[in-house]
C-alpha cells in the first residue's frame, strides 16, 4: 500500500454514497481504499481479511451490511456492501490509519449539513442538487447531459409547485397522473413502457436515463405547462391534466421532427429502425 500523508484532508470524491432510507450509505470498499490510499483490488482483499478476523474473534463491530447497487468501474450498477454513518464510524475504528480522523471529520461535516438543510429547506434544495450533479459526474455522464438534467430538475420542482397552487386540495396521485399524461403525450409511452425500453427497475427515475434531447423537450413541456397553470390560477384536476396533455402533444411534434433528423429515438438514443422493429 502507498505511503500515507498524515492528517490529509478527505473530500469524499472517491467514496460512493447513496441516499437510502433517509440517511447516507457509503461504500465499504471505497472507505477502506481512502483510509489506506490504495486501489479497489487491495481494499477488497483487506476487507475480506478484516471480516474474517473479526468473525474469528467473535467481534460483531461491523455487523450485517446493507447492499445497494452502486456504479462500478465498468460503468454498470452492481450490488455493493454499504454502511450508514454509525456503521462507518465503527468500521473506521477497526482500521489503523492516519486518515481515520479526517474521515470522521468528513462524516461529521455531512451530518452537520443535513441538520442545516432541515432548518433551511432552500439551502437543502441547492445542496441536494449539487450532490445529484456530483453523482451524475461520478456515473460518467457528459457535462451537456448533466446541464440538461439539472435544469430539468429545477423545472420539475416549479411544475410540481404550480400544480399544488393551481389544483386546490389535490390528492398526491395528481403528480403521477400528470406525469403519465406528459409522457404519453410527449413520447407516446407510459412510464412503465419507458422503464421497459430503458431497461431500468421500477424504483429508478426514467429521466436519469433519458437522452439529452429527451430531457430538453421534457423540460420545455413542463416549463410551458407551469406557465399555463400559473395563468389559470385555480383549476380542477381534469383541467390541469388537459393542460399538460395539450402542451405535451404540441411539443411532441417538434420532438418527433428532431428525432427524424437525428435518426434515433430521443429517449433511448437507439436507431429509429430498432424501435419500430421491436414494436411490430
């Protein structure tokens, strides 16, 4: 393993983490690699030896780890052992490393940020967006795609807020219903169909897998729908869905023309011929 620099700072860029069940979960292998300033293969070997040693000693310090699908070096999501903050601190205590204290400080800083965000929701939104952008970069997404996705997230928040204001006492289902109208009108596919074509799980957001132009047109449709809802002031659920449907169909014409020019489906970025063949 490489020689360590005592008290070196840790910024967490090399530690994969996922927000799960209202708290951060961190990759065990990445924490070990950071503590020893080594590569993933060496970290995996150390992790294996550590778990076996603790098991022989009857030490359940690490306990049972959760597994989440994190992006691996090959760009694919694979099940990975992860720990929450409490477990991460116990893990750090089990590993002799000069970077143990900087690691603890990094974990404490993340915890402090969460408390600040709870007190200031607007601050939380900005930080949440920053974390999301960092995650997309770790996933290897192009900067142009990230820009379109980030703008789409902001537009989506505005759209949801406009729905809340325009449709008084609207049930929580209205957001899913209007999204279905948007996707069906814009892409001629339901959310379930989009997930199937994108080959993603039901708990994954289709927009995280949309092509760049699909993100742009989806954002444009939601922006126009937001403006129309604000103009209408107060509407029924049915009227709100009709507004979204009408705008989606309008933007759909432009999206289809762009798709024809580029020669591929804007959502999946697969050649148009391939999609037509699949639907026959």
